[in-house]
């Protein structure tokens, strides 16, 4: 990859080059103010940080950088790689200062920062490039946000930026996910924020997996195999796939952003549409809109089987920037918002939180909403059955592996052996040695092979559902249920919807002009559609 304006190439240096794919895209995005790169082990994250700083060292002494790790011992590996990349360029490493000085005068400091209080040491400093290696090692982003004030230059340096790397998991998992991942779960999207002074800031998440690091896999072919041996299926999935929705102890470990989250597409008009809702006032409310596929190939996406539910719209009533804090709106206000967001679409049915139908001397929330046009029926509140519906649809359709006849015969239960204890033990060992290895016998299912073709999907715009569904934890007192203290409003809304027994509506046949459909040949769908067509023609 050619460096910006080719400055360093003209100096005759041998330049590090990013690998094609996510690493090259990340290095080529100097216009983004804050960028998180990574999401999986072995994705080339440290090289990205060190290489990104290199892009502007030709600016001279005005180009000042600093890179942080959470502890001093963690700096050792980063320092070793930095020497491999920087010393051939003529850089000098000052051990006492832990600083690289380049021939142009550009400098990069390597520092450790253990606590938020340690960030106060750097107040008043000026840097044009700030790096955070393994950002998830910090419990929160307080130090990160505090040191954003140090990103400035008295020399008018362009493309000042903050660059970070991180893996899923760790003490700061949720903080990193909330800031960088949740606004755009699939990444590669520029997120803009405007502060109270009208200043626009930008940030982006660029995902990278171990499979994108061709150099690592070529030099260490056993790397992935060793990752698979760490023991935790959730952590293996997080580190290999870079899946930020994988959480140890999660109630729905089957959820995968790569399998269940879709880019938005136009929902076919004839699909069954319905909505569902979980009520909240001091806590957030959530309204979800769903459609049932009749078998559909998404353009540039997966094939959605007939009967699969697609959640295509979300309205999450929470205070912006707050976690689990509701808007405290009246039910009539919420109802008007629902009608507006229906966009004139005909809902085949709607299921809502049963608590909305309670009344005590006055109209219920459901009644108030009905008055403004948002109709609801009481949802089925069988929690365990509802969670099971979600899990079944997350797992979807998967054909079981068939065992060969020879293997089945070899693994039949052996007849009991009589005799002395020694004779029984010896006979059992002989039987065990005679059984061939079970190469084609089904093993107990795990999270990975339990998920086939999903029967539930959601658009990536349903950010609250994507954030909270995989974050649900098991209840410590009732492991069969999820912890109700968690932020479960969007999952509850999904549960009510799926318990409504959504059905697939067949695609209407194209009748020729003048063709008469006999009543005895008509289906209920034909009669229903004809009824609504008549109402439309009569102006009702």
C-alpha cells in the first residue's frame, strides 16, 4: 500500500504494509476520529496500531503519538514488535523515556495506565495520535474519554485521531461494545455524534478475524487449534469469530450477529406482518415489528426459509445515552408513536405485555392506546415457553448427521457378562477394544452445531434487541429462566410476538383479467383480501 502522498517512499525507507482486507481498510481511514479495530484473537491488531501511526511520521516533530496498555508487563510484546517495524526506518528507541524518535522528528511514547486516576498525569499534554491496545482490559472508558482532551495540536496537524484494538470478553467488554459496536453491530459504518456546542465527532468499528491474518496462519498453522482448546465454547466463539454478542453464562448463547442479523431489505407486501410490545414507563418500553417469510432469497444475503420470522423495525423507549432508563411517557403518547411508526402497514395481529390490560378504576394502558388507533391483544406470558420459542428459532433447521449401519451395529449395547469380577472386567475390556472408533456417530450437540438455518432474523437497525438479547443471564435461583433484573424489555417483546403463533401467508396468485374465482375454490386469505379490497374501493 502506498503511503499518504508517498512521502516516506521518497526517503527510501522500507515500509511496513498492511495486509489486504480489514487491516488495509482501517489504516486507510485517517478521516475517522476514533476507530476500533479487531474483535478476534490473531487479527493483526497490534500491527495495525503501530502501522497506523507510521502513516504521518513525515510531518516531523509536530506528529506526536502515545500508545497505552493497562499494565507495564503488557507493553513488552508490543515493544518487541515496534522495534521490528520501526528500527529499520532509522528510528531510535530511548529506553529511559520509553519513546521512539524517528529521523523526521516524529515521536511515539509507550505508556501503561492502570487506573482512571493515572490519566490525570497526562492532562495538559498534546498528542496528534493516541492509541489504546486491548481497550477491553480497562473496566470502563472513563480514562479513554478523559484523555480525548489531549488530542490536539498547536501546529494545525490534520487527521488527528484515536486508534484502539480490542477482543470480545474482558472486564471492559460491555463498555467497549456499547460505545463502538452497538451503534453499528456489523461495523464498517461511520457513526457521527454532535455535542452541545455543535461539534461533530466520528467513530467506526472495523471487525477483523484471525482468518484475515494470512501471515500469522502461514507462520503458525496450529494457532486456531490452540484457541479451540481454551475450554469455554462461548470464549472460543468470541475469539475466533470476533462476536461481541457472545457472553459467558448467556441465556441465549445460540445468538450470532453473523447468522441472525441482516442488512435491511424491502419486506414483500404479501408477507404476514405483526407487532409485539413490552410496556415500560420508568423502565424502557419496546415495540417490535415482524414479518413472516414465505421462502425468500435476500439480495446479496442468505435465503430465508418459509415460516421464518424477520424482525424489521424497533422502537425502544429509553433516555438517550442512559442504560435501562425509561421515557416516562403516557400510554396515549406511546400509542400515537406506534401508529405513526406503523406507516400504514396492515398488521395481521398484535401481542402485548399482559400488564398493559390491568385496570384499577380507570382505563388500562391497552385501552388508552386503542383510543388513538394502536390495537393490542393480550400476549401469552408463559415465560419458559416463550424463551423456548426464541431458542428454537435461533437454532433453526439442521439435518441430523446419520450414522452408518456398520457403526450402529458396532455400538449396540453388549449383553451382560457373567463370571467372577476379574472375568467380567477382562471381558469388558475385550469388548471395548473390539468397538471401532465412533467416527460417524452423532455426538452431544454443542452451541456451534445446534444452530442450523435460523428461523428468526432481525435487521441491524434493531440495535436494542441485538444488544440485550445475547446479554440476558440465567437466573441464579431459577436457572431455567433468565434474570429479570437484566435489561430484558426487547427480548420480552420478542417473546410475546413469537408466542402469537405467526403463520406464513402464501404469495397471492396473479389472476388474469376477467378471471372469476369460484367461492368453493377460494381460501380464507382470498376472502379476506377481497374484503379489504372492497373496503378500499368503496372508500370506507
